[in-house]
C-alpha cells in the first residue's frame, strides 16, 4: 500500500562521483580501532569508527561506530543499524555504551566494563532445561531457557549532523532537521558505509532504535524498499525493523499519556475527567475533523488543565518512572526542577559523556574536531538547541508499507516509560489493519517461571511485546529479557513461552 503521505524521496547515491575502491580500503583500515582506553586488553571481535560524508566538498561529516559480531565469520551474521537513543537528537553511542554494545562505562566515567548481554555476542546461552518437574528444578541466577543467540554486527550512526561526533560546515545539515531528512541521510549513509565494507553488502539488515525511531524507522525502511526497486541490484537486504517505545503518532502518544498517568497514580481522577471531557477530542485547526488527542495539548484551556500535572511530575526521571536515584548526588547544587532531575537521575548518561570527552579516547576512535574548533569536542548524549520539525504525524501508512514489503517488525514497550507509554503503540497498531496470529499471552525471557512481559503477534510479520520492570532504556533495565526477545525475533521464532505456565 503506497499512499501519497508515505511517498519518500528516493535517494540515489552517486557512487560514480566517488573515487574507486582503493580509497575505500584505505579509509576502512584507518577506521580500525586498535584498542579502547581503559577497556579489556584483548577483544574477540573487531571494531571500527570514523566518518562518512555527504554534501559538496564533504561538508557534512557523520560519525559511525561499527562492532563486529563475536563469530567465526561475522559476515554471516546480520547487521543491526542503530539510530538515536532514548532522547531527541541523541547519539546512539549512549545506547551502545549503556545498553546493548559490548561495553558499558563504569561509574567513574573513565573505564569500560564488559556487557555480558551485548547484542554482538552469541554462544552464551545454556541449552533449555528439559526438566518437566518444577519441584526438582533449581534455577541458577542467569539461567536462560532460550536456545537462540543474537550475535549481530552493530552499526551505530550519529545522524543528523548535529548529533554526537558528527558535524557540518553547512548549517543546513544542522538546523534544518525533519523526520524525512534524518531518514534520507541515514539511507544515503548506509549505502556509503556498505561501499566501505563491501563484504557486508548482502547481509541481512535490521533497523533499530528507541523513541523517535517510531517515525524515522518506518520512513527509512520505506526509503530502502523504494531504493531497491529503482536501482535494481545490488539490493539492500532489509530484513527487519526493531522499535523500542516508539513515538509513532504524536497526537495518540499525547492522549495515551493522560490514560497512563491516571493508571500509574500520577494525576487525580478529577483532573483526568476534566481533561478527557474538554480536551480529548478537539477539532484540528487545519479543519481535518476531530482527532483523539487532537489539539488538546495546544488549546489554552487544556494547557491550563494540564499544567499542575506537569508540575507534579517534573521531578521524575523521564524514561522510567521508578529509576533509582544516582549513587552520589550533589544535593547542594540542585537549583530548580530541571536541574533536580539532571542531578538526581542523569548520572548514567554522564558516565558515557565523561568517557567520550576524554581526548585520548577521542583519538582512539578517530574523532575529528569541526574546522573552527581547536579544543577536543565535548561529547553530549543530546545536544540542546537543535531544532527538529516533525513532518510525519503518524507512522501508520509507512508501517503498513514496510510490512507489505515483506520486512518483519518488532515493537516493544517498557511498561515504566511514562513519556511514551505502552498504550500509544497499541492504539497506532490498531489502525494498521493487522491480522492476528497468536493472541496476547505472557512471554518468558531470562527465566521460565518469571514472566518477562506480554506479547501478541500478527500474520503480517509484526510482533509486539511489553517488558515488565523496564523503562525506555530496556536493554539496560532488562538486558537478559531484551536479549532473549531480540534473539527470538531475529531467528524467526515466537517469543519464548514457558512449559511451566499453568493453564486451566
Ligand atoms: C548547504 O547544503 C544545502 C543542502 O545540500 C545546499 O542546498 C546549499 O547550497 C549548501 N550551502 C552552501 C553554502 O554550500
Ligand atoms: C472522543 O471521540 C471518541 C471517538 O470518536 C469517542 O469514542 C469518545 O467518546 C469521545 N470522547 C468525548 C469525551 O467526547
Ligand atoms: C489535514 O489534511 C490535509 C489534506 O488532506 C493534509 O495535507 C494535512 O497533513 C492534514 N493535517 C493533519 C494535521 O492531519
Ligand atoms: C485499513 O482498512 C481501512 C478499511 O478498509 C482503510 O480505509 C485504511 O486505509 C486501511 N489502513 C491502512 C493503513 O492500510
Ligand atoms: C504456552 O505454554 C502453555 C503451557 O505449556 C500452553 O498451554 C500454551 O498454549 C502456550 N502458548 C503458546 C502461544 O504456545
């Protein structure tokens, strides 16, 4: 299905303009990471990082970090192309070094710890227990009953150019950011990356991310499907789309927050009732009729009704309702509510920021400073001040097109993310005309007796899952369950069930 709303400008990469393979080979060997400071001495996989460029005279420089799968031959393993992280305009290095990559940054902001549940690892899982008696079964910590492994190659890209270590001398790349422009640039840069790493040309590719991936992921996937149709071979082997707590429809997400806030006790029933009566269905100023969630959040009366709710929740961590506070809090320096959340909760992002702001770490991963800059760049998970114009209101049509194009989709929700709550994606999916395969049921990840969440799957190739005790940073909050979920999805298996699950 290809509505006008989903038409994506097809990007034809002018590879003929670039000098031939020799340059590519040289760039590529320069990109090899020999060591990561303060990390393990030896590593059983290769890593690369460097820049891919767009525009005249390479005016826009995009940083990538590539981690090979732990496997005898990584080129036989899929590539997970990871964009963004838990906040807007965020470097995926944050997700890589906090959630799903081979290392996490320790609380000193300087050294690296190995991540046992890194998505590039395999061969970790013991075979599933065949014991049929719960009474005799001893569950050891870390026992898993999922026989499959991920062992994917991981490609992280700082896009748009205002993010992470990317930069541009042409302001257009930094100031003029939209859902479509990010998806288009990611599409072009993926093709450039595959030119530099031709042995991965035919690999299965999965697009993945969190939050804003809800619009960018489907647009990028549609763009790649169009590119495959037009350019003929070599096609990009897009296999799947993996989205955690995706914001797929701005309006629906807003109204789902109101419902979630009530359920989680973040607002009173009377405020909820007032809001729903007066603001849930508001006529769009564009005259497109009544929209649930509608303009309620911009109508002055509704802003006034909502204001106390925001005031009452401003001190919470934005991505997980129950995030524990940081270990060392500089209480004396807290000034005002925004600085409160920063001091009390944001330490974990600061660890990563600390590591990537160390000059010799930057040198080891081949970071370049923008031309006007003499000091090493200060790395931040998310740079403030970058404007992002959302120009895809709903991902329903592109998502339908992705599924019709034979690309499988995994959508998961951490049930404690109150900014992008579980209700939103489900309401969006209700508009995608999906055909049920296996009805809503519990699934089991790290343990066959402790449920990991609920799941539903559709014949169209879409799996939806919830994750208990998890916020938006799911691969940090429930790393083993997320690994099990991903592993099943990539290996075309249903999310693990449990034979211990008592059925009437
Ligand atoms: C900056 O990039 C935009 C988009 O590619 C292009 O149209 C414009 O001419 C560039 N500006 C300069 C000064 O090169
Ligand atoms: C809002 O619209 C929906 C769907 O049109 C309807 O089910 C609901 O009752 C309406 N709510 C109010 C408060 O009017
Ligand atoms: C309203 O409808 C017009 C015409 O169909 C469309 O271009 C526009 O995007 C719609 N606006 C919203 C907010 O849905
Ligand atoms: C779902 O089906 C309805 C009714 O046939 C149709 O109007 C709508 O466009 C479909 N939506 C999608 C995303 O295909
Ligand atoms: C999950 O396992 C239970 C217990 O063995 C079984 O009753 C149920 O049908 C299974 N569900 C699915 C979807 O396989």
